[in-house]
C-alpha cells in the first residue's frame, strides 16, 4: 500500500519511530516519535505525502482519467494542478506524557469502530492494533520499544 511505503520511507529518512496508525478510507491517523531533537514535522510529512500523491495522481491519470477533474486545484495564478491531499497540515500535537500517548493510541485504534466500519479494533486490518496484540500480524511494524510506559506498566 502506498501510504505504508510512505511511512516506511519517512521512518528511514527521518529516524522516526511509528507507535500507532490507522488507515481509513479517506484519511490517516498516525502517532510517530521523531528520534532527533532537530526534526521537522513538515519534512517528515512531505516525505510521506509526496510519494503517495505522485502515485495516486499517476494511477488516476492512467486508470480513471475522468476523476482528475475531482482532483483539480486552481492556483491563484490560474494554473491548474492536481491535488491528492486536502489543503492544510492536518492535526498534529506534541504529546509529552505517557498517559496522553496511550490515550492517543486508544483513540486512533478506535476510529474505525466509531465510524461503524467494524465491530472492534481487531477487525480493522489497516491498523496497528493487531501489531500491538500480536507482533507480526499488522500491515506495518511498530516501534514498541520506544513507547513510554505509564506507572502501571
């Protein structure tokens, strides 16, 4: 899957640890930990998103060219380009407490259930939930060794 390849590319290029994710039909939730203090979230996102966007636009151009009009993005100069991702940077937040990290993971894993796409987080194949429960069963590995522990565990 293109998004997984994009995340893996960012993991390698920017020394990012992946703690949780869920790939939804029209958006992604991702919890990462940049391992270097001098990271740039913009550069990390660019690495992930640019490759996905290129592949998606190429795919649409070759296979469903009629859909390109839905991806049209007219610039102020009048030039029309094609956009895969919505404008804006999405939502990002720096989590500093272990409890907030674990709460964010619960929120991420519960997203497909809240949307009515499945009955439990285990049922959604495009999530790190399975990987947390049984390593090696998810679509992408997680870096569990770097996730902060709470007082209870």
